[in-house]
């Protein structure tokens, strides 16, 4: 599995958490996804 694929999954988790009102966790997954894309 490549970093882009993992980042995509993290973006999806981030969206789900955002809809559930988990702002802090959502932001954490979003930032992790962005960092993975840059590697």
C-alpha cells in the first residue's frame, strides 16, 4: 500500500469523524493525511 492510498483512507476517516462532531480527531487525521502525501 502506498502513502497516497493511506492518505486517502485517512481523509475519509477525517470526514466521517467531522460528521460525528469529533473535530479534534478529524483534524488529526486530516493533518496526518497531508503529511503522508508529502512523503
